C-alpha cells in the first residue's frame, strides 16, 4: 500500500530513486528494460493528460477530490478519447453527488445545500468545479490558445467559503475594531457618494447614533445598531430579516476565497470586500476567476450600478453556477430512470 511505500522510501524527491535502486539491485537487463517501458508509458500518459485541456482540468479536479491517479489511469487504458472523457465526467458526477431538482434547485441527500460545517466540503468542491468548468467553457470560444486553471497556485493556498454579502453578521467584539470597521465602511461608501451625515434613508436619531459611536459620546449605542445603519446606507438593509436568515447561506451568496484574505477583512460590507479583492488581485495574488466575477459583478443580468449584492444578484449568480456545471449534476427526473 501507499503508506508502506512512504515508510520505506520516504516522500522526498529521491523516494522513487531509492525504490528503483533497491528493485534493480539483483535484476537482470530484461527486468530493467520491462520496468523502463512501464515508466515511459506512465510518463507519456501524464504528458498526454497535461496537454489535453479538457483532461487536464477534469483529472486535476478529480485528484483534488482525492481520486487515486491509478483509478484514472485504468479508466484511460484502452479507451477511445470520447469514452475516456465521458468516464471522467461520470466520475465527477459520482464524486459530487449533487442533484438538480425539477424545480431548478440543487440538493445533496435530499436537502437544499446551505452553508454549514457539514456542507463546507461539498460546497468547496462545487465552487472549485464551477471555477474550472467556467474556464473550460471560456476556452471553447478562445481561438488564441487556452487558459489553464492554476492547480499549483490553488494547491499552495488554504481556501474558505466566503459570504459575498455579509448581511451584517459581524462577530467583532473589541470596541476599537468595531470603530475601525465602521470607519472603513464610511470611507468605502463615500466613494459612491453616500455620506451618513446627509443620507436621506436614515433618520436624525440614526445619524446621531453613528456620530456618538464614532466619538465615544454614548456608550449605550450598540454595534448591532451601527451595523444596521451601515446596512441601510449600503442598501443591504433587509426589513424582514427573519425571512432572509437562510438566504445568506445559499449558494447564490457564497464564493471561494483565500483563507488569509477572508480572515483579513471579516464580514465587511460588499464595497469593502470588493476593494480588498481588487487590491489583492493587483498585487498578483491568485483570486479564482469566478470570485473576481462576483465582486466585479461580471455576470449577465447582474445590476452593475448598485454597490450591494442584492437578492436578485444572488439569484442570477446561482443560476450561472447551475448553468455552468449542469453536466456534472444528477438530474432529478432522469435519476429515477437510471
């Protein structure tokens, strides 16, 4: 087994050298020749996988999901190209286990996929596949060569599921941090011509509360109240918050983000997140393409003029995810037939 190999030969760059060195200690020329032939065959296979953009992306995704390479190799041997491609798509479908219902929702094990500790892994897989398939489909229309999803960069980072619109769920406890959050929000809203001092959609007592919170005049002004005021200013205000409790945890409000960037700005309002991601992107950090699209509102039908991530935006984005990864979903009405 794999562990045995690691225990015996290690996991560094010379592990395979030690393996073959021991294997060939008392081997004759014929044995060496046969082994060399096998090694070459693997090398040529991997080379072919790497140079076929579809295989590169789908095999890369399966390896990310923990599928052993040897299984993929066996399903490749002796198959025609179209057959192999179908088997890759089928294997991905089995890994995801996500159903597209007749009403157009996505479910896993009969439940809607909402963000929770239990679903984090499934959501991560779904969003990684979305980014990969988005690139695959872009490649189809690209006559000047193709883009590859950078698995090496992806692998070198830790990833979080990020809420696009924080819906003011902010766990900041320290008063200074709270004030810093508020100041950042004020600055970022100002860019869009919104100033709490003369905004028409908040009343006098709210303006006063904001002022008192910033200047530490009234210790009774709660941070929850401040968050609500900022939400109203940013247009994230949801009058019937109970109704929207689950909305923030649906796929239309989730995206993939580098863990350190995500933890760096916590639950900021949408324009603050957008600014931070644009900055990191400009610094050359790898931000997945669909995450960039979300914060730049780069989707058909998404309202580009607002600074918020509205429920309508969520719906359009959710639909885009489903449209892109459709071929990897189990279709409910066909599932019974299978």
